[in-house]
C-alpha cells in the first residue's frame, strides 16, 4: 500500500482544475525512494488530451519516479485501454483524478490497471 502526502494531493487537484477541460498529466515520485509518494515530476508536454503526449524517451531514468498521474475531464476515474498500456511503461503506481477534482475523485491503480488502496498522510 502506498502513502501519499497531503501536499502532493493538493497540488495534483489544483493542477487538474487549472487545465480542465484538458487532461493534466505528470509523473509522481518519492524523494526518499520508499512507499511514500511526495514528489510531483513535471515532464515535457504535461497537458494534452491523451497519454500519447508522454514519450518514454523524454522521461528521465530516475529511481525515485514511481508512476504517473492524470486527470479525466469526466467523472470517470477508470483507466481506458490506452491508460493501461501507458501504466505498464510508466511505473508501478498510477493515479486517475476524475471531475470535479476532489480527494474523493482520486483512484490509484497498479501497472496492470487494478485498483489499489492508498492513504493520505500529512
Ligand atoms: Zn485516462
């Protein structure tokens, strides 16, 4: 199970609101390289309407990067087929934030697209 810092959650929700109705896309990491997610990693082309905007050769090879985050312009936080394919390339933990971008709109998935539980810590 992963722990996510409240400050990171707040940043992600704010970013999702700002870029709406586009999708917000970024990578997330752990500064301590452990199970606590606390780092937002901005990648080239963070806004777009699909994951095709993240090109794996642009992503730095960094062991502190754990996975990805993106928002949906709809209330669905279920991964699409394209999302699941991207998850397999972009790390082990992935967040999808559905509209209207509150904490309850966030779902975490593993690299196969299976829902996993997370807790928010201060
Ligand atoms: Zn998606």
